[in-house]
C-alpha cells in the first residue's frame, strides 16, 4: 500500500463540475493499493497516517514552530483519494505499467475498508469517488508532503 500524504489548509474533489467533498485544515491522502495488500498493510497505513506528527505546535520551540502534532491533535479533516497511479512503473520505458496495482474490483473493496478504518479514528473523513475522473484542488501547507509505502517501511 502506498500513500502520498499532504498537510493542507484546504482541499476538495470536483467531479463533473460539482464539488463532491472538501476539507479545511487536515490531510489530503492519495492512496494506492497494491496486489497482495490486506489487513496488515491497511492497519499499518491507517495508524501511520493518523499518528503522523506533521502539524506545528502553537508554541515556539527554540525560535521556530516544531512539527509535533497529529491530525487528531489539531481536530483536522482527512480527504482520501484513490490513486492507482502510485503503482506506475516506468522502469522498462516511458509508458507506465500498473501491474503492481490491485485489480479495480478488489482495490475498491480495500479502499472502502481503509476509509472506514480512518473514520473510526477521525471525526471528519471525506473521499473522492473510486474510479472516477476527479479534479483535486489543494493548498499544501508548508509545503509538507510525506511518502509512505508498506513494503519499504
């Protein structure tokens, strides 16, 4: 399982000209699900994302604001967007191969389980639409972007 996690001041998903979900301060999570990903990978990824200490404290630490708070600590929202292209492999040319991504029907079920697991820990969780063409807008706060991969962590 792979994720690109961005600390945002706001983010939204638009489909067919209509905003379908939006958050203010929180995390934008692009989630890719690989072949073989299951309960163990989901649990690790959920705990890592929910616990990431990438929000600054309100108190200065030695002249700067240290990142030491999680999305839970700041009562932030989470926007989860399915992103199979995180499994794009261009090692054999310029056109990506997505052989490492979980097949769509299975990936959708795993994506829904992931979203429910995050909802069990965070009050405000919204999503894009699995498999849809989406326009994702965000204001990356910092910028702060973290890459997570269950196979390398």
